[in-house]
C-alpha cells in the first residue's frame, strides 16, 4: 500500500479536554453535496432540533445516515436540555418562520457544552485527541501539534502525517529527545468520564508507553 506523507512545522497552541475508549465502527458516508455545521441540539417531543451556532434558523434532524443520534442525545442529555453537536448532512426547506430539515449523514462530536460554539481555536484546528488516566490532550494544526500530559508542561513539536488507508492515519515526531506517535482510526468513541461522543479512536504512544482515547477533526479538516 502506498503511504502518503506530509510534513508540518511547529507552533504553540492552546489545549482542550480529555476523552476515552471506543465503540463499534460506523459505515463511512459519502460527503458529496453535504454540509458540515456545528450548533445546539434540543429534544422537542419525539423530534430533535438542530440550531446552528449564532443562527436563528432551526432544522428537524432526520437520521438518514443511521448515526443513532437519538440514542446518543438521550444518553447525554440528563438534566441539560441542550447539547453541542458537530455534524454533516443535507440541509433543506428553511423559509421565513418555518423549520427546515437536515438529513444527517455523519456525527463528528456530541457533548454537553454551553461554550463550544464560541471556541476561538476550532476553525484552525485539524485534530483534537484526548484521553484519561493520566489525562492527556493533543491539539494539531497545519503548523504543528502540542501535547499536554497531566503533571507536565505543554510540549510543542513538529510532526509527519502518514495516511494508512480506510480513513486511518498516524502522526509521528522525534523531538526534544522523545518519540511520539498518535494512531487514529475512524471508529465511534465514547468518553467514559463525560459521556461525549467523538467519531474516531486515538492511541497515543510516547517512548513506547501507550494510552488510548478519542479524537475528532477540527474546523480546518473537512473530511
């Protein structure tokens, strides 16, 4: 199998939260003709309504992609009636004073959050990965990646990306005397601490020590 490589430089970046463990792998949808959006998800009766960030329009969610969003939303909602969601689908039917519809094909993230719509770093982020016990987080842009581990200072490093086929890839670096690898696969991942859903699993290897977690694409990677 041919392996494609791209080289990125490094920069200091802010960091995010942590995530863990994985579930069954969903079928990968075709992205042609679909739009990715972030916003709030609210249950109204037996329907889910999606309202894009900083937008007054709303869309009834139709789960045409078999994402199990109703079950995911129900398990996350608890006492909080609104959830943050990052999704892709076909949007249609909004006129003045009416609700549109989104034919949902892919979920990137579903989580309890009241501030994710105002995340200043989302648009420039390629990938966020995170895990627990001990906590770690890795933020990636096209300029580099920053690793944060519990009890240690943030570590900014350059990286090489390798595409491995079937949506899998890894990021590697040899910097500051450390060998760091992140292996990512398109497999649904549930955070056992927060309950949030992300659309990829992640495995962090630092000098041979392995930790597992979850990952999701940021706004600058539109896969």
